[in-house]
């Protein structure tokens, strides 16, 4: 991550009607001295927000796409491809931890300002499931393709089948096999997802979500992440929301759709995320999942207000907007500590 103060000045800025905008590479704590930029963008847009700390690198790429005139769909796709392609990220794409049988199975979805969406679930051997999801959106009459059908479709579109199980993930899987204890402990090591939401400079919303899902899951298990309305949802009249955490709990409560619906009824992004997390908590008191339940949401409304909120401590998200704060990580407020 670069921490230099840097302004993007490209030909595209003219296209966007900008004189100067902040680069997403800025860090809030850098020495100042650079004049406040003049921007013809009003308010807080564009705004890019993504889950977890790998969102910082993803935001940078998404921001660059936006600044060079790319669409919000181009930007969310390019952004989440960063952790998908990074073998060091063990919860998304290439290098993701496998299921209990050693298969890396991936889920992803993408949604545009017109409510068109595409998704793939339980796809294997394709490094960038988000790009296949985009092809589903653009080139098919369907919303989701799954398993072998999704793989066949990807191959027909020129995607290349690869082994996604890195030596590191294979080693961890073999270590897990020694006990083979099905204990889907959720923490930032083995159970997270990148979701990205964008409010572009025209005030339109876009979203993407991609994951390798829960480590050591049953073969065939699909979580919330590729499910429009659970892992990701937006309504361009209202706002957008995305989830991370235990997919089963998020599906049970139609998490992301509920956050958007609450914003429609006047809740702020923070109030909406909190209300859904409270609901998830209430429904899981006494449930076997409660011991390891974590769930977090990010949300943005049409006014450019954004928030994140989680059930348990430890959730953070990356935000990049057109302010001098630049690309930064924010800790989400949470309901309870892990010991509760
Ligand atoms: N929501 C994802 C799933 O359940 C994983 C995560 O975000 O931790 O598959």
C-alpha cells in the first residue's frame, strides 16, 4: 500500500468533469501541506467501501477504474479481483481454504444500478468467479449458475481452469484432516469475504461480493455470498448493503436485502445494519451456531452516508471517498465481544 500523497490527473478527469480529485492512495495520517483540492463533484461521491483490510488494495484498484472513466460495474469487478487473485488471501479465490474434501469452491455475485445481477456458486477451478458472475449478468437470461454448469459456462467464455489449492492451503487442510473436526470457527483467518459497494459520481450504486466461503465446509455448501438479497443487495433508489460472516445466519434473515429495506424506511446505514445484526442475534440465541456466530454488514445510502456494524468485535472495512481522508480502514462498531 502506497502512503504517498498523490493526485490523479488523467484525461479522464475531464470526461468526469473534475478538476482535481484525491487519489485513493492517500492515508489520513500523512503529513499535510497539499492544498485542498477543487472538485466539481458534489457531496461525498464517488465512494468505495469494502469489507476487511484486503478492501484497501481492492479500493485502490476500483478507484483507479472510476477515475479513468470506467463504469461502477467495471470498478467493483476490478476491485474484488485483487484479493481473488492473491494467493495470500485465504478466504477468497485463488489460495482460498478448501472444503473438508480439499476442494476450493467459490461463490460470487455482482449487481448493477438497474438491479441486473449475476452470480456463480460452487464453482471450482476458476480464479476469478466475479468475472464469471458478470458474464452471467451480461450474457445469459439467468441470475445464477452453479457447480459444473457454472464451470462449463466459464470455459465457454474463455476462462481457464486452474488448480486453486495452493501448497499453503493444502498444508492447512491436511493439518485439519488429522482431527477432521467440523468446527466452523469464524474469524478473520478462516471465514471472510470481500464485498464492495460503490456510489459513483452520478449517484448510482453498484456491488460485488466474492468468497471461498467457510473453511472445511461440507462439499457443496453454498453460503450467503452469491445470493442476491443475502450477501449483497442494492436498490438504486435507496442504497446498497453487503454482508460477511456466517452465511447460514445471513441467509436465514435475508440480511443485505433487509438492510436496504430498512434504509428505504428511513434508517441510516448504521441503524439499518445494527437492526439486522440485532435480529440475527435474537434469532440465534440458544442456537448451536451462536457459539461461533459472527456477522457484519456494510451499507451506503444514496446520500453517501455509509456504515459498518458487526455482531462480534473485530470487523473492519475499507473506505475511499473524495475527501482528504483518502483510503482508510475503519473499525466497525459491534454488539458484543467474542467472550459473550
Ligand atoms: N459469508 C461467507 C460464507 O458464509 C463467508 C464469510 O463472509 O465469512 O460463505
